[in-house]
C-alpha cells in the first residue's frame, strides 16, 4: 500500500515538474511524499504522510500548507526552508466529517510560497473505512474536457468529456451537465470500476447568439453530489451575412429598382450599395434614401452606405422617370400643331423705297404690299388696308394690270387710309400691291411707316393679319427679306 502511494506521489511530482518548466519566473519547491498511514475510521480519524520539501530558490522561504473545505484538517501548516535546503516532516490529515461516505477520497493539499505567492497543489488519497470494516468507496472521477476556444454560432459545438473512475465503485447514475448562457444540456451515463470513458456532446447554438466570451460549466454528478467540475472559456465570433435582393419594374417611360437588404448575422455591419447611373440618368432619378455620387473605373454610380444591425432589414427605392421629357415633347408638338391650326393663312409684307430725294430730305416714296395665301384652300373677301402720313399725298398712277387702291376716310388726323378689295386668293397665290406718295416739302430725317392690315373671311369668322413696320432713312433703301 505504501509503495503504491509512493509511486503515485512520485508520478504527480514528475508531472508537476514538467508543468513548472513553462513558467520562467515561477520558482516552486520540489515536493516528495509517501503514505505512512492512508486509512482512517471511527476509532482513528488521522492519516499521516511523510513529506520531503526542497527549496531550490536562491533565497530562504516559508511555505504554507492548507486544504480547501471543511471536511479535512491538516497539521502542521507552515515550514521554513533555507535557500537550497531540504526538510523532512510528517503531515497529519484529520477527518472532520464523520458522516462522509466511505471509500478512497482525494484530499487536495495546496503548498504556497510566502515570498513569491506561487503555489502547487498535491492530491493525496485517503481511504475511509466503514465501522463494520467492509471497504466502501465514494464516487471519484478524474475528468478532462476538450472543446474549441472559438466557436461559430452557425455550426454545432462539440464537447468531448474524458472520464476516468479512480476506484472500484460502479457508478450507475452518472450525470453530465453542461451549462452556460448559450445552452444547457444534461446527459445520463454510467462509469464502471476503474473505467476510462469518453462522451461527446453535440450542441446547436442560436445562430443569433451575441458575440462575446462565455463560461461553460461541465459537472459530473453522482449520488446527487458533484464529483467533478470543469469550466471552459469560449468566445463566440462576430459575423454578418448581408443578402441583397434587387427587383426592377419597367414602365412606359420609367423604371424602378427595389433594393432589399437583410443582415442574417449576429453583429452590426455597414453595407455599401451602388447602382450604375450616368449624368443624364441622374437628372431624372429620385431615391427614397439620399444617395451620393461616385465614379469607379470610369463608370458613374449612385451609392449608399447602409448600417445594418443583427437581423435588420433596409429598403431602398430608386425611380428613374423620363415622363417629363415626353411631356415637354408633347407640349412642343401641341404648340406646333396649334400654331399650324390657328396661324393666319394669309401673310402680308410691307416694304418701301425712296425714289426721289435731295440733300434737304425725302420727296417721293414707293410702297409695296406683298399678300400671300400660304394655305391649300381659297381665301375670299380679302381686304388690304394701309395708311400713310398726311404730310405726303398719293400719286395717281395708271399702270396696266395693277389694282388701284380706294381712298378711305382717315381714322385720325395724322394718317390717310388706302384699301384694296380682292375677291379671292387662290391656294398659295401671291399678289403684289403698290402705291407712290410724294411730299410737297422735303422730309428731313427718318420716316416711319406703320404696318398694313389684311382682313379676310375664314371658317371661324373674319380674321385680321398685320404686316411689318417700315423705317425709311434719308439716302438709304429699306429692303425687306421674306421669310
């Protein structure tokens, strides 16, 4: 029995020594121990272990021995060891809880350096015998847990639990519980005497699990008592998965883009969106959300920067409407059509020429009226009326083929009136009317001749069209260009 305990103690010391090499600044003592008496009962509740404690540091140190919990008590608890020295002593382990179930119990002994605060833990086995002397065992299971430190909530999480029964007790009611803010699950299993076993638990997380660091508690429960417990720190990653659905609806003179964004993730994100639109298209484009203009690789776009929370939706409606162009075209066409419908079918142009003058002024003027039917139908009852200043007089002419005007009463004191009666104007017919006026006195400076008028009958009734005015300048000829 003593040799077995010594071997276990030596193995633990070797493992601890290997682990201690990873700590460059942690100088821990070398501990060896063997069991002198590792069995307690009602008549003798004290177990004794022989310890060897070596201080491998370059300074003197004190070491404190203690155990956690109220089941066991140890003595002595404080030892002074010089630098490089070794002391040997017996450590008594006293059972305080007489109702503790019999069997092999693990007693964790913490050995802490007073100088550095570094510590190691040694696990001592103490066998508790019942009053009738029959061996009894309490559940004692060693457990290690393997699981990823970083998990993706969209993927299953695997927890691998390795268990080893440390004594001959057949554990038929072993429960494995996993608990954390992310999940909770319990699995029922068994563990035979000294059996080693691995259980794997697969857990599905909520894919919207908030990113962060969580503690996962794994407990082994037997006989309604926790026999082992391990906790693991797990980090849930951040992710965002934005889907963009675009629907285009075409209409007669417009088209509309409906853009729907959805963040199927557990974290906030910012999603850029862009649609190709050149300068001309942008002039007729409106959006439900204000856009910015951008140019990339020589191509013009309208763009948005959309913030999206977890499971958030965002809608953008973009409409490019060319209706205004067609409305303007229709208005122009309507104006043109109305112009041709309501324009005067008869044109009247007026021009004049100075035919006699001197250095002192104008003395004689020749006036011509050009009447034109620009329609494709006959115009009847055409009257051309012109007026000239009373400072000049009409020259009577007897020209073959020309239509003579009729003098009319003046409508004012300044002008005299002339009128020509034309029975009809054939389609696209042109007529030239002329007269000459002479002044008894020289007219000095420029002379303004007011516009003439033509009256005729149309389908809508009598209509009137005026000609242009004429300005005569001394010693010059006023030419009129027909359009």
